[in-house]
């Protein structure tokens, strides 16, 4: 058995998509599109997909007609995103950038999205505020920002300490063990992944990943958004029209750029 700790290189990026193959990206993108339309975003508007990963949401938004630019810090994930875009014949630009130093054309985008709980990777109020301020500057007047985040109420009461996922792929079996530890003081979760992958010759590789992500109570996320001039207009329980409850795992906020606040 060999081991590696590469963070989201091309091989692990492809495995990432395999593990999330049942996630309804197209359905979620349609839901977001409906909210963008309701907020006044034009059908072919310019949209930033922030922390886009392998581009699954970005590609679905592009397929719906939006002009999409995807941004992520992991070049390995972006390589897979570009490959997928080419395979589908979709024109999406992908940029390798840290959200805290987001450098895109100011005032050029009708909307920005940051989905799949990605904002929490920034962890601290200061880092999140830096990113939100740059997102604000990227938007046109009265632009729309859609953000998804882990909900603290559900995380604190119902997270799994250990989870195991198995995939039976044509290239061999893959097993992922996820171990989660909660830090109440910092309102964050550290998830340690151990991925075992069987090669065609029967040998096994082992990869290790550790991810730390913040969870939020609604009032805390609202405070950060308001301070950045991204005023929440609607709070939703995941990709539904249901209100937020203590059982809500994923907060989704539909925000509007507030010119008066900046």
C-alpha cells in the first residue's frame, strides 16, 4: 500500500465527483436560477461561482444560459472542471484564486454564488469579511448573492463522528472513511478523510485529507453579510422554500447588494 496527502490533485478531484455523483447539482442550479430570476438577474446574466470545486454547479448554471466564471483555490479541482466543461461543450472561465484576494472585474457581475458550504472554509470573521467585501465589489448595483453554509443548530445536535462510503468503480473499489470532530468554541468541524483506492492489479493506495469548516447560527452569518453590504432578503432550508428550523442542515441566504452600506 502507498500513501499520499495531495490536496485535491486531479486524481482526488475525480474521486470527489464519484463520491458526490448522486448530489442533484442540476436540480440545485435550477433552484438557484429561479431565485436569481426572482431577484431580477437577467436570463443571460454574468454569474460568479465562488469556491466552485470541480465546477458541477457552474456547468449547470452555464447550461441554463448564464455567463459563468468559476473561482477556486485548488488547481487540481479546476483542472477537472475544465475537462468537464470541454466534454460538455460549455464555455465557462475558471480562475485559481483565494476568495480573500478575489481579483475580478469590479461591478461587473449580476450575481455571485458560494454553494456547498464553502464559505465556512475561511473560518474566521476577519477572513470571511475580507471575502464578502470583495464579493460585494464584484457585483453590479443591487446585485444578488446566494450563499449556502452549515447550520450550527443541526451540526451541534446531529453530526456523525464516523462515516464510511464505498464505491465500486470500473477501476476498482474505493473506500472513504470520514472522522469528524467538533470545536464548539470556534464553531468549526474538522473532518479527516482516509481514502483507500484499489488499483487494477489489486494493490491499494491510501490518501489522507483534512478539512476544517465553520458552521453558523443564522444570526452570526446575517451579521457578517450585513456588515459587508450583502443584506439577506430570504433565508431558506437548503434548496427548498421551507423555513429554517433547528433541523436545517444547510442555511441558504438570498442576499442583495446594499449600496447604502458600502
